C-alpha cells in the first residue's frame, strides 16, 4: 500500500500554519493533535518541529494538560486592561472633533493625535499616547489628512 500524498504546490506546512493563525480557535485543534501525538509516543521535539513551535510552548501545553486534564487544552479567559472610554466619553469626543480645537482653548487649527490627547487630558482626565489618539480619530470616522485645495482651471 502506498502512502497518501498531497501534490499541490500551495499546500505547504508554512501555508497551513499561517492559515491556522487566521482561523479563530484553530490552535485548539492543533493542541489536540499535538496531545494525540504525545500520547502515542511522539517526542516533544518532533511535535515542535512539525508545528513550528518553540520548546517552551509545547512544555506549557503539556504542563497545563497534566494539571487540568482536557480543560488545559482550551485557552483561559484573557482579560485585558479595562478601557478608559465609555459611550458618553466617545460621543463627547465625536462632538469635539466636529468643532475647532480653538473652541476648547487649544491653540491649534486642526485635530491630530497630539491635540486629541491634550483635549482628553484637560477635559476628561485621561492620559493616552498620540498613536492611541490617532486610532480614536480614525475609529470615529475622521481623517488625519490635511485638507488640500485645488483651483479649478478654466477650459475652452
């Protein structure tokens, strides 16, 4: 009996692992397969090489499964830092962006990351970095581009 093979050039180990990065919860399936390999006698170094993992990742998976059983395969809930923004603050920032910064006592002509960070610090007591302020500007639907003027030329 001959071994089954896949003869498509685009199906590579690298392409499959990149696809697993994009698909939500695909790594849980990979962990299950890795545990199956380990329980059938594979060495952890072979599992590392097959999935392109680090030794530390496989060791962490194995220790979680040893401690928690099947529950160790699943990721735990990862809570991040709670947002400083609430809906009211977001609406207030949206209203502020529709006006000039000079109306708020900020001596600038247009809104940018630095100006939004200054506005939030003065009026809401929140300190954020310029990049985060730029993200909020974009998330609210505003552009960071400086307006350009085009003069219409007369045609024949």
